[in-house]
């Protein structure tokens, strides 16, 4: 059996005295679409930051395809084939849409820190970027500065940057946040298409999206995973129902 | 939409290829670009034919040095998002090294031809940039700015301590003519130095432009825009900045080497914080968002420093006002001011602006001359150097009420004239820039 795409072993994270992530064990299988859900403040985004290297874990280990990536900087984790998006749109605002996507491709296509390749001469690279733009539906915005795109377009660009390089593991943090119903439906189709054959981990609040896309779901409540399983099993889980329904009651 | 937004808005959807904004993202070498470079070469070649006096040639040499220096600075500020207050260090060190090499050539007879010196100066600037960049590029923003300031102060202080290298207060001087002749030229006359300067300016400018079109140069822009995101696509922000920083130090050193050739002397002034501030002003006033911006700024400020300063003692005051106005109202610099007419020009509607601009020109001229006259008269009255002020051979007695009334009239007429013209200009602007889309 192949190693899980991502493995978390007793991962904890403290911010000062507060334990935000309290010993999470989780295996994300290679090739599955895995959603992480949970109430606000459960630590879902923090968990993303710990996996992708934005924050250092306080304790525990993180594995990517079986190799230990605990404590690596984000750029090294990215080079190993893990790519992520952000909850708040995180693009290169003054670069053109085209350049945003090209930036995401450069390292994985072997250009590294080259100052001896003229970038406009790299036909294969530039064609590939145009193909990504066409696929994502942003080709008409190709030469616009990314900062002036409409919100939904920026979200789509965010996804494009995340998946452009062809990373095997894709993590999306609330890809449909703030979108209209129609935009959400489009985004779901987009995600389904571009993550074909890859491992997808997503944080999502929209349960429609979650049950539509996810093969498996994990429920994170106050820094702990209380359930992991197929959508139907998780929906039927008594503890999960309590966590969601009892959220208000539990606070009193 | 506001004018600012339109200027940055770029082409409407579906229209590929941007105009010749050198160094701006997104364009795949528009066909006009080779023409621009050919024009630049022709300009460099033709200038000494038009301005042939030795003074003019000296000024043009200074412009060339400033252009390189300012362009190298913009590799940090405009391209890489690093605000440096100590860039003169690399310029000065490159210059000092070149002067010392010149002396070695002179005294020990090393056969190093003069045209190689800027390159050697560049290597010395690069060496120092590698050392400083190894720790200063970890962060951008305030930390980087403070470190650059600290290094600038430190090296300036060293110039008094290491007298053997920096020559103390009087600096180090040399004779550029003692090297082996190049194609029969010993670089005695200014025009010989001009040719050398022009060739190196052209080559180094082209190299800096090409650098901006490489993966390392493009990622410098990406890190400037969003360092965090760059890390999540595989690039260490620190390494990206480090590469730009080293390249910038190299080209600053080349400019320093050219300075050494031109003036045959370097002093602490060439690497202190004043010079570091000067290069910031050149780049910013010209426009850091465009590749040619710093070149524009370098030419303009060199003119201020050499030509305007002959006519007025308070030219630094005008420079300060110009800088403030740029920062507050035209953060894209003088180049940006021109470039924001691009969309209207491409839409073929620039003509709509011609008449309103022409009408606003007269009151603007009145207001500006009134303001300048007022400043000059106050300066002359206060400095008590003279009770008169001579303009165009015409003598104003500052004791009389007449000149003051004329100035007041110019200011008032100009001010109210501008107020009348501005709505018309704004309207024409909106019309010229309406894209036909919903806006």
C-alpha cells in the first residue's frame, strides 16, 4: 500500500498559553478528496498552516508521502509537491494574470533562480501558462494586473496559482468563501476538474460543496479531530451532530 | 473610474500585448521595443554632436553615471520592493576600487585598459553586496531599510578610519590617462570619456533590462508584490532578494567605476548618506514603477544639479518641493504621469485632451513663475546679498512694491485660472478614458 499523501502524528500547536491544535492524528490517502469541516475557531486554517509550513508545529510530526516535512520552510514543502491556496485571496496584485500563473510554474519547471534564461523566449513555459488560463477561464484577463480583477476572478486565479504547477497534493482553504450561489457552483466544477487524479484537502463551510466533492470528511472541533470517514458516516455520527447542533448550547 | 485606476487598468479584456512600458509586467516584447533600444543608441551617439561644448559633454557624462546608478537602485526599490538608504556604499566602493586600480596601473605599469575599470568596480560592488546581502535581505520593509541605513553610516565612518583605502578627508585621486591606449585613445579629452561612458551605459542598461526579464527578475517582482505567496510557489523570498541585491550592487559599482574615470577622484561624499538619498530621489521622482523611470529622474536631477544650480542658490528647495509633490500626488513619478495617458492614446482619444491642456497651460505657467519668483525674491531679500534681483538682465528693486505686486498678481491669476480650467480637464479626461464598458 502506498504511503498516505499527508500524515499528521500528534500534531499540536500552542499560541502562547492557548492550545489551538491539541494532538491531531490524521491520514489523507493519496488520490482522495478530503474535506476538513468544523465550527468557527476550531483551528482548521491553523491546521493548514501547520501542514504547509507557514507555522511551525509545537509538537508532533508532519509527513508528505511518507517523508518527514516537519519544520521545513514553505518553499521547500512546495517544491516537494504540496501546493495550497489561502482563505483570504493571496495573489501578486501588480503582476498580470499571466505572470501570476507563470510565477507558480517557474520553480517546478526547473527555472529556479535563473538569471540566464530570457523568460519571454521560453515558449513551452508560456504556452503552458496560456493553457492553464484557458482552462481556468481567465484567458480574457491575461494581461490585466491581477489586483483589479473581480472577486470571483481573483478566487479563480488563486486556484490557478495553486494547481498550475501540477503539484500532487492540493490544499484549498475555503475556496468558495464569499461567493454567490452561481459562482460557487462554477467553482465546484472548476475544483473537480483541476484536481482530477490528485490529492485534495479542503477546508470548507458550505456543506453542499463538502458533500458534493469530498470522498472523506474530517471534523475538527476545538483543536481535535472528532470524526473521520465517508460523508454519510460522518453525517450520521452522534458526536458530530452534537458538536454542530450543540455549539450554541455548549457555549453557555 | 478615477484617472489613477485607469492608468493602471491596462488594456481592455481580449486585447493582448501591452504598449511599450519597458520593464512592466505582462508584455511579450512588443515590436516597438527593438526600435526603442536603437533610438536609445542613436540618442547616445547623436547627443555630443548637438551639445559639443566641453561643459555639456561633462554634464552628459554625469547623466550617464546617474542613469546607471539610479537604474541599479531601482532593481531594489521598484523591482524588488527593497527600500535602501545606503545604496551609495556600492557605488562609492566600486569607485574607490577603480581609483586604486588606476593608481596601480599608473605606478606599477599594470596593463589594464581603462574600459575594464567600471567592470572591476562592479565586481567590487558585487563582492560587498554579497557580504551585506547575506544578512540584510532576510526581511524587506523596515528591517531592510534600517540595516541599509546602518551599513551606509558604518561605511561612511570607516572612511575616516581606513585612511589607506578611503584617503581620509581629501579622498583618493588618480590619473586615468596612464593605462595602455585603447584603439589609440588615451582618454585625455572629455569626448573620449563620453564615448566610453555612453557605451558602458548602453550595455549596462541593456543588461539590467534583460535581468528583469529572467526568472530571477520576474520573481523579484513577485516577492515585492507578495513575499508570502512566493514562498508557497517554491521561492525563498530571501534568496530572490539576495540575487537582486547582488545584481544591484554590481551595477552600482559599475556606475562608481565610471565616476572614477570621469572625475579621477573619490571622496567620502561619494558613498555617504547624502548620495544614498540623492539616488532615491532620482529613482522616485522619475518613477520606480517603470524601467525608464529612474533614467528620466537621473537626467532631470542632473540638470537641476548642474544647470539650474548655476542660476539659483535655492535649487535644492525646488528639488524638495518636486519630491514632495511627487510623493503626495504622483506616486508613479514623472514617467507615470506620461504613461497614464496610454489608454487614451491607444483609444485614439488623446486629442480630446489637447485643448483643455492648452487652456490650462497659461494659468499653470503664471502660477509657477509667480511661485518661483516669490521664493527667489524672499531668498534674495533675506540673504541680504543684494537688494536687487536680476532676471533676464532685468533688475528688480526688492525695496519697491512693484515686483511684489506683479508676483501677487501672477499667483492670484494663475490660481483662479487653474481652478476654472480644472473641471474642463477632468471632464475631458473622463471622456478620453471611458472604455465603453460600464464604469
